[in-house]
């Protein structure tokens, strides 16, 4: 069923607007202008209720959709409010190209003159930093995984389909998603230790520079690991069995984990440019060759990678935030948000419905969700934008049901249509399965430009503001069949103006930027017009 009903919604709003303009000013029988205006523009600031909640999981895997934000995030830091935060990265590896082939053209026997020299991990820094404002050395251990990273999962969906009344079960396979609490074991002995000096102030400066400096964190991998890698890649069975090569390789090399050791900051690495570089040579001519092995990223294969992120809030203001999805009231009456640790703020603006009940006819000109007087961030940067995601009464995300011919899905689509396109999910990104399971089926408010509603941070005003007048106009139009969406959750997101990625990037699991504010500083501002006379008067 087509969910793109925005054009219909715009016509409906236009019809409402025409009603008001039909009440245009008239002259009196004597030709004088009517001194009494027939409509008035007004403004109201509606208080909202809110609470802090802890999400049971935050997706941190990479490459799940075209608008994914692909990063490895590693390090440790003790935050005075959010407690001790640690992040480690896990990734599958696979050669980007084969070793150079020196074999004779008419022979399948490889030339044994190739010999291993070294293997080096190369992690490209993206200059994101969260942590101590100092220049300190960070060290990370690199480990071989002891268990495989499954790349797919099986879903069993019970629904009606094909006109059947009796529910049936569907089995569908999709790409497996990993979360901040996912855990894959690794061997006890590291295969390398990497170190890098991180200057907080330099990282902040470089992050705001459009031309990033290419800085790699590097470490030489254990010779035994590198030799094993080279031997397998140079083997006849690996070179000659193209279809079976990934399985042959990943049965031996299940992946690596990057775990912080001495660290007071958390930084990120670009996935597409981070590799293991294998150096080898032709011993006859002493010619050096290099072949790169992808970390969690490959042009031909969907490699798995994710970030495990832990937060220990013991002894902080958020000490009691332990029960998932349960409203939590901090003793300081403040609200808190930090994406990758799952700390979020829930907002309930249902009082706007009570306000609308006091007015018979109203046209919403503009509606803004505003967070005023953000706490001075200091070294902790606030998220640049917060997405407004619709949730159920139990504080869990509201999702569209499986797209079978069942009553739940039909009712949900009908309800979305009542919002005329100003509530939607990320429908452009789906897992590549025959059943078309959405990558992210959680519902979001859509702004007047057709993008997901985000609250944008102003460093000058120390505030967040987001506008969605047409959504609130749809919400306030009385319809008993409509489910009122008045409860939302705020979490980090990155909008984009790209036409190919209109909804933005999923960044919540790849950032530790955080923000806090007083609970009374969240308001809903409604700018509206009402008629002062009956129509046609």
C-alpha cells in the first residue's frame, strides 16, 4: 500500500486555509473597511511532561542500510554525569584483492618464490573525540576472535496472507543486526598493541575542518598471525575456489576485536579506509608487494562489524537508571540524552489535544518543539540534532507491522494515511529479502519539508528547535479513527540534504555526545489562526 500521501495532505491543509481566506475582510455597505478583523493569529506555549529512560539496546552494527553511519568506536572515559563509558570494536576481515600471482600462465601451480614480510593494522581516524581535554597516549589491544560473527538471522513471522483468515508462519532470512550489548568472545592473547597520542583540542579543530588530515593508528601484527594469513591467501585452494573462498577464509580468520587498554578518551575510525596491510616479496628479485584486507568493509561482500559499548553510572546522578524503558526521575529534575549508551528522554505533548478541544476551528501556522537553556556543555559536545521518534505507552518504539495482509498492518497503514504523510518510517531502506522487511520500521514525525523531524542545536542560543506544523495540523484534526501520536523519544541523528538519502543517517549507536537540561525547559509552541466570525458573515 502506498504510504506517500503527502500530496493529499497538502490539499487537505490548503482546503482548511481556503476556509480562512474565505473570511477575508469586506467593506461595509457605505464603502468603509470593516473595522473588526475576521480572523486572528495567536501563539501559545504548551507545557509537556517528560522523563529519562534507558533503552535495552542500541544498534551499533555497520553497513545495514545505504544511510548507515559506518564507524568503529574505541576507548574509555569516566564522565562525571554518565559514569564510566567504554567502547570496543569487532569486525570480520576479508582480502580486498588476491595476492599477486607469479605462476606461469599455463600452470595452476603457484610460484613458491613469494614470502611473507609483515602484517600491519591501519585504522583511519575521523577526529571524533569524547573524553578528557588533554594530550594523552591511548593504547588498544587487537585480538583474534574465537567465535564466528553470524552475518544473517532467521525470523519467524506469524500473520495472515493471500486472503487466508487463519494465520500462518513465514520464515524470512535477513542481515543480522548487532547492538551495544552484543558480545563475541576473543582469544586471551593479543596479536598486537596499538598506541596513539590523542590531543583533544587538535581533534576538535580537525573535526570541524572540511579537509581532514589522514592520520592512521598503526601496529605491527604478530608474525605468526601474519604468516598464517599469508599462507592461506597464497594457497592453491583459496585462489582456485572463488565461490568457496569466503568460507575457507572465515573458518580460519573469524575476525578481530579492538579493545581499549590505557585510555581516557573515545575516538572513531573510518571503516572503508581501515585495513590490515599484508606485505610480502618475491625472494628472487626482492620485489615488495602489498595487499590490503578489509576490516568490516568490502566492495563485494557484506562484512559484519559492530561496537560494544558499556556504561556504568554507579555513583552518578543517573545511578538509579537501571530498568529498561521505565520512566526515571533524576533527583536534580533534569533530562539526559546519550545515544550509544541508550540514555534517552521521553516527551509527552498530549496536553496539546486538551488545548485544541477548547477551540472549535483552528489552523496551525507553525508548531515548534523547543528545548531551552541547554546546560553549558564544556568539553562534552551536545548532539547536533535529535530525531523525534514515536513511541508506545510502554516507551518502546512504535513500529509498522510485517507487510503481510493482516489486520494489524492494514490498520496501521490506514492510521498513517490519516496523518497525510507526516508520520513515516525509513521506507527507502529495506533488507534485501523477498519479503521486503524494513531495515528500520520505527515511526518518526515528518516535518513540512518531507524529512524526518529533528531538533537542531544552536550553540549561540544554547537551545534545540524543530518545526512540524503540518504534522500538528493533522494531529489536531478531529477523527475518531485516528490514533493520536503524542508520545515521542529523543535520540541523536544526522539529517542530510541528499536526494538519495532524504531521511538522514542513523548515528545514535556511533556517538557519545550527550546533553542535559532542566525538565521545565521543554515546551511546545503553537502559532495558529482562528476565525472571529462565522463563515460567510
